[in-house]
C-alpha cells in the first residue's frame, strides 16, 4: 500500500489535483458554468486551502492505490488513461447526474460540461499515475 511508486504517484497526482483543479475549474470551466448554476453563492471565497490540499492528497492516494491494482498487468499511459476515464465516468457523469436529479447545483448542460472537465482532469491524473508506475512500479 505504501510502496515507493504509490507514494510518488500520490504526490504527483495530488499536485496535479490542486493545480489542475484551479486551471480546469477555476479558469477554464468557471465562465462556461456560470450560466448553468442553479444556486448562486455556492463557492467559498476565500477557498479553504488546508482542506483543499488534504482532499487532493486523499484523492491522489485513492486514485493511485486503485490504479496499482487496476493497471498491475500493464502500467503505462494507456492503462492510466483508461483508469482516468473510468473515474471520470463514475464521478463526473454518475455523481453529476445523481446531483442533477437530487439537488439544485447545475442544470443538465452544466452537468455535461462539468463531465467533460472531469474527463480531462482524471484523464491527466491517470496519465501521470501510469507514467509514475511504469517508471517505478
């Protein structure tokens, strides 16, 4: 569980989680999603950086640990990307549609735009984990 490859993958994917999250949702998706928000004032200002960083570390560890099992027969870019796409489908589309059905967060167009952002985000997360595990795993 705490192998060198898993710890380094956790660190790399956590850093991407923090930086990539700001890039994708904070800069790219923010203007795209503004017209699709169902409830205004949902986002915290300022952001709680301590809990954000902790969440990124936990997400990076979880992703890296699952990938260690998922990609064990063939670590690399392709298996990492595949794992990332599966995570995006589960979280971005699955949870997004559940949120759409049960809460007033985003309309359906916003939910689908957010899913595309999740595809990019977790695709890159998977690529990074795949590269680390290929090199160290």
